[in-house]
C-alpha cells in the first residue's frame, strides 16, 4: 500500500473510532488500536487544549549526562536533515531536544515538544513518547495514528531506554519529522540511540554497584531463592522476593540488615513484619575492594508462618501416629500429585508429613484444585491398605474412637458449606484423642469472607494448615499434570499434545483449576480419539488466556486485578481507583492478563 493510501486508510479508521468508540483492527495495528482506547478512556480530547507544562528539567541528571554524547553525535550526523531528536524521562517529561534543521524545530515548538512539557499518553493521546511508556516497546506513530489533531502532520519514532540494572524504563528517545518525510530508518536510529544510552548508563555505575549487581545476578542464576540486594544507590529484588514481600516490607528488611549487621560479614535472623508474618533473613556483605558495596539478602518464610490457625486457639495435640515402618510406599504418582515445582513439592511434602505424624490437617485452596483427592492420594501412598471415608451428615463417626485395625482417613470435605449441626457433631467427636489408626483431613475453599463462628470449635481441633496453590500459580507443572490426566482419561501413556496446544494450556488461567483442565482434555479426546491433540481440538474458551505464559508473580497480580474488576462490577474507572493506578495502566494490564474482554456494566 502506498504511503498516501495508507495515511488515508488510517485517517478513515481514526474518524470511525472517534464516532463509534470501536477501533477497526483490520485498518490499524493492535498497538495503535489499544493506544486509542487508552487515550479515550483517560479522557483525552481529540482536538483543542494545550500540552501541559510540568516544570524545569534537571539537565545534570544521570540520564541527560549519559545521553549527551549520543545526542551530540546524532546532531553532527543530521545537519540539515528535517528531523528532531528528543529525550524524555520515565514520566514523559521532555528533557532536551536537538534539531537537524531549523524549520522542523519551529514546527515542533508549536506542539510544545520542548523541555519541561508533558507527553504522557493519558494527557495528549497516542504519541511517540507516551505510547512507548504505556506499551513498554518501541513505536512508530505516523500522521492520523496520533490521537490528537495537533500531531497529525508529524511522524514519531520512539524507543525505550531501560536501566541495565533494574530493567525499568528510564526514559525515551524520540525522533520526529513531518509525516511525508517518515521512514522506517528513523525507528532503527531511535533504537540504536537508546541502546547507546543504555550502555552509557551501565558504564556510569560505580565499582561498588557493579560488585553488588554481579553478586545478585550470580545468586539469582542458581534459582529457587527469594533475593534482595541493597546498596547506597540501588536496590534489586527477584520475582520470588516480590511474591513474598511487598515493596515496603522489602525496604524494612533492608533497613533491618543494615542496622543489625554492624561489623559482621553475615547474619541469619528471623524478622517479624508489621502484619505479623515472620521471615528468615540471611544476609552477606558484598565488598568492592575495601569498600562495602551493599548486602545480598536471602529471604524465606519462617516455618512458624506456615500455620494459618493461631496457636492460642489450638487444642493439646493428640498422640502422634508412629511410622508404619519398612512397608511404607513411596510418594504417589497420581494425576493430582504430578508436578515438580518448588511450590507444589512443598505442598505435597507438608500433607505427607501431616499424614506420617498423625496431625489433623486443614487443606485450603480454590475450588477445583483437588484438595480432598490430593490428600487421599498422598494418604494411600503413605499407608498402603488404608481406606478413605468421605464424611457428611449421615456418616457413622464411631470409627473415630474405635480401635479398628484398618488405617482410615476421614475426609471432611468443604467444611465451610457444612450445616452447623454437622459441624458441631464433628467438633465434639474430634475433641477426644483419636486412635493411632485414624487420620483426619478437612478441606475448605478460599474465601474473602472470614470463616463462620460456628466453625471455630472444629478449626480448633485441627493442627496444621496446608494451602493447595491454584493451577495458574504453578504453570511449570501443567505439562506433567496434562500427561497424567490424559493417562487417566485414555488409559494410555502414549497420548500427547502438539507444542502449540501445550502452550495454549500453559497460558490459560484455569479459574476452575484441575477440574477445568480435565473437562478441556476430555473434550479434546472426544474430538480426536487417536493421534496428537492439536490446539484446534481444545475448547474455544481455552483460546482466550494471556498472550504468553505468566510468571508466578504475574499470576498473583492477575488475580488481584481480576478481583478488583469483579468487585467494581466491571467498571474500569472504579477498578483503576481501587488499585491506585491510572486507567491507561489498567487497560494495559487487562490486555496483558487476557482480561480485556471482561464486560463493562450496562446502563
């Protein structure tokens, strides 16, 4: 398509969007379409108004100093070229601009692309600076792709500058020219300039910062540990640390280490956080020559924090069941226990430990995670020849006190939904010590609401809480779970999925967990009784997850956003306010997490 035809097509698409509020993605790119929607949601008007002035800029900032040599070189290369090059900070405030030709500079002055002015997308709509910051990637915005009328004559190519240590966007390089002078080469120049500035940012770090950063990277490469690194001018945290500690708690841990380490080179202590959670903190001093570069800190949850029932309300523990000796079987290999991620391994090990020690255990988790089945599966792997009894209002509970030779697991399924009289009967039965052959597991679904008061006596009789994680929080386990479920459904170990189909399952958030995965695979097997299952064989709803596999931390963040959206009845503005973020940031997260199709309330 010729440039003139392309610009006309985009102009028609923009006009249609302004009339209907619905972008035609066959005419514009998904990036531009998403930006138009964010701009409209933020209340940006397509015409009129002025570009806001933020204030004076710091020309001595580290970013400006690291960019200066790059801009000087570009200025020398672009003499008399009708292109301007601008630098902004991470908040889209313009820090400096150089002009290849005087004419383009005068035109850009008229749209306030000048130091001190605010080019956030939420303020002026789609542009080569704000849209970079919102999308997190390089962009090229030409003519009518801009949301506001004033920028229609221009083409802008922007590229993010990332801090090489934190990975966060530190600023943007933007090349602007008249639309008729636009060229794909401008995008290449912008990316190249951003890379040079990033290299200068890396070189600008002191020897102490390099030493601390290198220690953090080496430790993080070993995996499986929540890590912090704190120094006088930098702080780092890996995804596991973000999952365990809120930013404020990370700061507290760093301050604690700085205060307690004194003249020592390492410490190993337990730190109690404001919410009462205790964490184990192991820190080592990192040196650069004779100087202290900072501290590398390993954080883990204290064993005491694993129990959800306060010790004050627990009864005296009944006698522990001794080991059953050499006849014990190895851990089970059923479909529910499939998986080797650290989180899942810890969950299974805790349930197995409760069975071996005879502790009465409460297993919590979302609906469909297989809480009762997992506990039963582990019980039968530890106690061969045992039996399981699912307890309801009609169950004979005399076995809880009878001296029967058969090891028996009593499963109290979803106690939150049990009638109060049944709960009272169970609590009374469990108030007495149980024989060694009796094992008790209760399950309870996660809920934002506190447990009903009538459950307190029953909860008092339970000695340990184990949480079963949602399937989306252990995506590394999904291939193994899929293989086990397929083996159960088909009776064959040879059935498998194509790589595309497996990627689809790994990306899907599984709100109903294992039960939903079983439904999907049963449907696929029905469509394709033999051969490899393809993505086309999977149910339609499996195709609407995020565009990529989410990390454990991202999965937790997705849950927070989804809950806020539900609590707000689908209202985006209320959701953004509840989360304390801008609407444009919310739209970006909804798209990232596959939540963009959640319905807005009507009326």
